[in-house]
């Protein structure tokens, strides 16, 4: 773990951020007592959201997918085909 005073952090912020990106945790301290007041650490990238089959390479929806359902299927869907 790396420790830096507020002054050092202001002066060397770019370098401290590079260290954080490499996996280091940087603690920012305040005053002569070196009291920890903040921490700099890398943020893990968010996992990509998958949309099931729609996210599969080569998957193509047929134009028929967007056509209205036939009347018989609508009745079945709505419970009226019984």
C-alpha cells in the first residue's frame, strides 16, 4: 500500500492514479499525525450486460418477427381460444 500526504497527492496525482490502475491502493493522509483521510484505488470495469440470444454473433431476427400476430394466435394468447 502506498501512502501520500495531501500535498504529495496534489503534486503527484497522475503518478498515484497510474499506481492505482496497476492494483496498488493509495492512502491519502492529513497532518503531521499522518491520519488517513482518503483512499485511491482502481475501479473494476462493469461487466458487460448480455441480451441472451440477441447478443450472439450471427443471430438475425426475421422480418416476420415484427409482423402482427394472426388473429387466432391473439385469441389464444388472451385466453379466448378455449
